[in-house]
C-alpha cells in the first residue's frame, strides 16, 4: 500500500513540479530576417585608387575646426542626451519586468493597548510576514523580459544613429559655411568691379562719350550686385547660427576656431565601398534598431499567448503574537484562470501579431531605404565628379572672356551691354564651380551616413550620455 505524503513532502513536490513546468514558454521562436538585398551595387563605385575606413573618417578632412566642432556637438547635445535617457528608461523597464518573476515579500507589525474602566489595560503586539511568488509557467514574464532586452539594444542603436546623424549634420553645415564664404567673396569682388564700371560709365555719360541708357544699365547692375552680396552674407550668417545651435558654442568662439584654418571647402579622403549591400545593411544602426524592435514584437506575441493560460502562485504568511507567544502560518499554491473576459485576451494576441507584422514591414522598408540612400549617394557623387571638372574649366574660360571683354570696353570696341553679359556669365560659372565643390563633399558625407557612419554591431554606449567622436 503506498505511503501517504506528509504536508511538508506534498508542498515540496508541488514546488518541484511548478519549477519544472516553469521551463516552458509559449510563443514563436524568433529568428532575425535575412535582408533581401542585391549582390552588387548598380551605381558607379568611387575609388580613384584611394580609400579609407569609416572609423575616424572626419580626421581625413585634415580640418581642425571641423574636428573640434564635432567634438563640441557631441559633448553637449540635447539630442544625444534624449537618446541616452531612452536607454535608461528601457533598462528600468527590463528591471521592472524581471522583478515579476522573483518572490515578493512584505512585513507588517502592530501594537495596540486596550482596557476598560476599572480594569487593567493590556498591550497586544503582533508581527506578520507575507510572501508570494507567481510561477512563470508559460513564460509570460520571460517573454516580456526578452522584449525589454531587445528594446534596450534598439535604443542603444538609436543612440549610435543619433551620433552619426549629428556628426554628419555638423560637417555638412560647416562645409556649406565654407562654400558660402567663398561665394560671398566672389560676390564682393564682382561688386567692387561693378562699382568701378558704374563710376567710369557715369564719367563717360557726363562727358557725352556714351548714351545715358548705359548709365542706367550700370546703375541697375550695381544695385543688383549689392543686393546679391547682402543676400549671400546673410546666408553665411544663418549657417553660422546653425553651427552655434549644433555645437552649443557662441559665434565669437566659432569664428576664432575657424580663423587660423583654410577657408577652402574641406576635402575628405575617399571611402571604400567595396562591400556588397547585404554587408552594408549590417553596419547601419537604424536597421539594427528596427530589427531589435522586430525581436521585441515577436517576444510580446509569446507574452500575450501565455496570458491565455492559468496562472499559478505560491503564497504564505507567518504571524507572531508577541504578547501571547502564539505563531500561526500558512503556505500553499493558488490557481487562477480567467473564465470569461469578452475576448480581450484573444484580442491582445491578435494585436501582438499585428504589431509584429507592422514591425516586419518597417524593417523591410528600412532595408529598401538604406540601399536606396547608398545608391543615390553613389550616383550623386559620380555625377558631381564629372560635372565639377567641366564646371571648373568653364569658370576659368568665362573669367578669361570677361577680362578680354572688359579690355575691349575700355578701348571702346565693346559695348557696356557686352561687358555686363560677360560679367554675369563669369559670375554664374564661378558660382556653379563652387557649388559643385560643396555638393561633392556633401555627397561624401551623405555616403558616410548611408554606410552606417563607422558604427559596428555591439558597440557600447558611453556612460556620460554622449561619448567620443565617431
């Protein structure tokens, strides 16, 4: 005849069974999707016999001001601070979620004095300890912890993406500012030349050597040149204020930092783009964030499915009446199941599945956008490289034509109208030349960002919210 189990042995057996059951977790087993990407780039890949990695790429510009501006921007960036706080929030969520799988205990105590008129009063003291532990039978807590862990990694990738974007924005604004200064100088030179032409024309009109209409044309050209010069200087001032916004330093400090350097548009070294698209996709932090969000959505399906099943918990309490020397205790499992909830839990599973589908679509869209960004940057680079050579040649030839026309005008063999047409053509060609130089660098920066900005999977997040230069 089988031997009867004692209450202690029964409790131990129940606990052992519950712990064994706690090893299972319902829901899908997550597998990271394989990006559907081409095996080669279709746009021309820049090389020119030189290449450099994305790591410390900004140093290849050999521009101390640019490097300093990026360091300043990262040292006190509200955007990076916000990204870092989102990491901290995700970590706190994980801690809270994991706490749900641990035993909980609480203690309480009381003291009361009682009595009646004419009798001796008595004091009653008691202490109570309560403990409970919800067994994670079907993995609801574990799945939620998986989701929280994945979201920490997603927020860390967002932080790295913010760093890459910030560095690229600072560099692009700085490049625009340098190009703007060169354009402003070109407008100022033209203004000085037009001023002389207008003065000479006015003298010739007064002397009767040229028609009054030429004087009107010269004055109109001078007014237009002054307006263009003012507009260009204003544009440079706006770009400087953008640098103030990005770096957190005031204008005098920025101008002092740039004063000792070259005023030319900085030229970076060439990037190596030999890897296939699928490899590039693995080094973009924004795609890593999307993939981690997808993993979190998958885990939340399991958490929602686990909520469909009954929950088991162990609870117990010990009460000690200090005055009476009496101790009472209780311990045992409790089973809870939802019998009717109007389909709310099934709807939660459907919602989790829909969220996963949405996250997968976002990831696929991100992959397509990443490949497009690289391809577009490559096309733009190749186009501007070819155009820049011709634009520079055109600027040189138009300047020679302007000089020859001005000499003929002074000799009386060319009209003022011919001179101003030559001047406008020369100025337009110079602006096109400078704009293409700036565009080339901007497209290099766009390619840097499209390639992931030097981020590598698993890169840690600095504890000071910002970190060093990428």
